[in-house]
């Protein structure tokens, strides 16, 4: 534990701005003297007391509720004092300043500062204290931030399950099974003449098989949980006036983008987060892609930004105008964009060729030329798919939404899922790799048992990273720095 983790800390624990209630929170060891200075009397543990919060000269700053949570029965595991006042920014700043001032004042009984070293908390430091004092593990700590940041109901409920420890318990079950197998293998290394028979009698292969099956199920849930948290990024691209802004409005159900028959109406990136079956989908409308004369500086910058968004997308909706298909200039420009997409996008990104304005097109089907097959996957290029719809009438929109979920890897139903992060997925994939290596060495038997033991050790280390049983200080700093101050 670093020296700063011993410092008492204080912060405003509610969001900036005005509100009905605001909270100033103090955490540390031995808050009695500070509590007496701020509240004027002792407080019953975990019981709200209405009183005046007074300045150094006795002038009331505000009237509100004070709560004292003695250690270890508090959020941080330390003594915690919460002052709940009216939620005005000035009032809360005055209370915060008074806490710092009172902490530095000498205690009449001892002559020493009432709470030496009290300082402003860093972002996430209260939750970091809770983790360091074993009130929660690292996965639960992250779930607190995910619950606050949840953009869909499904994500919020899944984050709540992670905070309750569902995810941590599954990781614990995996770790216990892994430790049992490790102990078995490590023990055999001390008895080389009996190790093969010993492992066979203990069903080491069966234990490893069951461990891999359990890991596969946890990894499946974790991928789904990460999807609920992260969502997918979908970029709408195409020539000017193909209906990109209309498609954005149709997907979001709001008139977010201006729609006119004038080419180049959209000059900048317009984005909105929506949800499809609880999965966050970040939809981005971009400026029409075109080259040649007649492009002013503003539109040129918009096109550059469009390509930046396209290259960072999880999926691209390449919009085509069915009413203009067959016109030589239009088809040529579409072919140029398609070539650029193939050149600039990785093979992992799927391009859906969306054929828009089906409600007014003369033909009832997609173009049937060899250049427009139903699915194209060129080696090293993004896969292309076709979908016909009308952004104006909504025909085909449900099919598009379902296809986006499929591309994201969503398997349907958030019930029982826990929120997860990409780092959790990566850690479990490392566990999977090490268990595959362990299986190879177990098959080799006596010649590779020391390597088998090492693979199992590395797998356990990767699991420990998820809950924080083993983690580096820089990893902790990165995780907790994303929290808000006061949490």
C-alpha cells in the first residue's frame, strides 16, 4: 500500500451543479475530533442526525444531515463522515473548505491537528480505498463506475449483478478449480517415479477438460457483458444525398440531422447512441463522400472527418440510392468509394451495402449485376453484405437492426449476464491460451509436467488480474482514475 493510501481524504461526492441535496464525504482513521468540530457533538453510528454545519466562528453554513460510519462498517472500510446539505455549489464548497480548515486546527484535548494530513481526494480514491481494504474486489469496483455510466437498462442491471459479486464468484470458481489442479500437478513433481499413475488416478485430464468447459461459458458471458458496456460503433457512409441523414433519423427515432435534397447538407459528423435489445449502438452520420471540383474547404474537412470515423468503425453502412442506380456517373462514384473502403478497412469490419429509397425505386429488387452480389468477401478486405430498405417508410429497418446485433456478436437476452470490460475478455483469452498449452503438455505426460505446471500458474495469474488478487499499481491507477471525484 502506498503512503498516500494512509492519508485522510475529503471530496464533494455529488455531481457538479445545482441539486436538492449535495454530499461532502470524509474518509480516514480516527475522525472523532473532526466530527466534534464540524457537528458540535458525537453522532450515533449509521444514524442520520439533523443539525447545523457551522463555520469556525460558529456561523451556520447550512442545516442538514450528518452520518458517521465507523470502520470497518463503511464504504471505504475506514471511518467515514457524510455531510448532506443543500445541493448548491457555493454551499458545498464552503463545507469542503470548512472540513479542511477544521482538520488543520489543533484539537483542544491534545493540541495536535484534529485530522492531520486531510487532503482532497483524487478521482476514484474512495472506491480505491474500498478495494484496498477488502470491501470489494477489482471487478466490483469497476462495476460501480459501469453502473453510473450505464447507457441502457440492460447494462445497468448487468452492472448491478457484477457489483453484487456474480462475476467475481464465477471467476472464483474457475480459480479454485485451477488451484486444485495446480496443487495436484505440483505435488507429482516431487515424486517423478509415480507422477503419471498419480495424475491418471486423480483424473487430471478430466479436471482440465471440465475447467476448459467452465472457462468457455464464463468467456461467452463476459463477451456479452463487455458488449453491453462498450456497444458497437456504426458509421453511415456514402455519396451525398443518398439518404444518410434520413437513415440516422430513422435508426434513432429523432430528427437529429437536417435532411434536404441539396447535396452536401451534412458537413460534419453527427452521432447518437441508441439501444437495440439493450445493446448500445453508437450511430454516426458523416458527410457525403465525393471527389472533384465544387467542394469547398468546409466540406473537404467534413469528408476527412468522415473517413476518420469510417476507419474506426465496427461496422459501416455503405448507403446507395436505388433511384440513381444505373446512372453512369453515380455508379462510377459508388465503385470508387467501394474500392477505398476495401483498401482502408481491415477484414474484421463488415460493410453492409444498404440500398435505400426502396419505396420510390422503379425496380423491386437489388441490382443484379455481377458487381453487386449478395455477399462479397475478398481476401484481406472487408466483407460486403446487401440489405434493401426505405429510411422514409421504415421498411427493412428491423432487418438492419437485427443484422447489426448479429455483427456485434449479440446472442440475445441480458438476463443473468454481468457487465464486463475488454480487459476482462483479454485476461480470459490468455487463460484460455494457457489451458490449451496445459492440455498439450499433459498429453506429453512425463516429458512436460514442469511446463504443464507453469502454464497453469500463468493461467491463474491471468485470472487474478480480473479481481485484483494480483495486479500492478499502474493498472490500479488506470482503472480508478476514470472514476469521478468523490466516488
